[in-house]
């Protein structure tokens, strides 16, 4: 009941057809919150919706939306209609390219930025405004350890994930005083179909230490009230593979927020 009171009556899960998105949808529904499932492919979405209805008896609707399209947010909003959304999960964000920036045409990189940055920004803007007015709700942005720095094969991907990190931190600073929870869930190697497809294309073995999507969803939803950052596999007071710990980042964000408030005349 507490989860549904905080994040219901409806959740939108973008990138819900497989992997962590599928696990998020099932976990959210198991907590009594109805779901709007969004992904590019219609068949797996409908299959998941039927599965969720049978398991939980909560309502579940689907919409096939290509998140790389400029009108993706508009189509998601149309699919939601008049439903009250208390939780938005941005899960679609993998890099299917596995290529150096200059070794591919620019179009796939533009699509990646459209999906990871533009669609995420638009949807958060749309769904967070009524959450702020109601003084409850949540935004969960699934991220990657690539957000902490660039490297070969990661130019557009790491840049988009760095945006997601700073975006979530800033939204947390803006909304935590209004009862709206914001978390960017920073993952390492995770056992998803997209990851396995990329490994197979590169002729690489499947690592034995990948996180399971079910565990990612359960822990991510548990960490949502404790944002703005959770680094997978690390305590919140430990930096681990990041430049600093989530606790330290939170204190820095609050300090910057106090400075920005004084700069822009909010005391």
C-alpha cells in the first residue's frame, strides 16, 4: 500500500519489452500500481501486459513507440491520456552500436541522443509537473557507469549518460522538497538481451558476474526514495568505481543548490 500511495495509481515504463524494463514493470505491478508499457516492439509488450494482468490483476496498457523519434514523448503522452501518473521509469538507453564514433554514420548517434537525452527530458518535464503539484511521485532514470567518463567506443553513449546523471541530480535538488523522489540508477554489467546481442555480435563470451534484471528492478525501486544516485553493487557511502560516493554527491548537490538559490534570488 505504501508504494502505491507514493507512486500510483499509474506508472509509465519506457523500454519495457525486455530485460530490466520488463522486470521493473512486473515489480511495479506486483506493488499494486497499474502500468503503461512503452517500447518499439508491440508483440513483446502485449505478451508482458497479459502476463502482468494474470499475475497481479492490475490494469496494464501498451503503446508501441520508437523512443528515437522526435515525436516520441507526444505519443507517450497520448497513450497515457487522462491517467494520473505517479512514477516514470526511463529504462531504454543501451548502446546497440559497439563502435567508435567516427567509424559509423552520424545517424545512429543522433538516434541514441534523441532517445537517451531528448525523449527523457521531455517526458520528465511532462510527468513531473503534476507530481510536484500533488507533492508525491517518482522519476527513475536507469543509467550506466559510463556516465562517469568517456572512452573509446563510448563517445555518444557516455555523453548521453553523463547528461542523465547531472539531469537527475538537478531534478532531485529541484523536487525533493516537494515530495517527489528522483533517482538515477547507475548500473554495471547487467544480463539483458540487448547486452547479450552485442556480446554475440562481437564474438565475446558472456561474463559470469552480471546483475540480474529482477534484482536490478527490486533494488532500484527500494533505492528510489534515497536519491539522487545509486551505484550498483556499492553502499551509498562508498565511492567504488565512481569519482565520489552517492552520499558525497548529495551533499555537493545541496551546496550547489544553496548557491544557485542565492544567485537567482530565492534566498
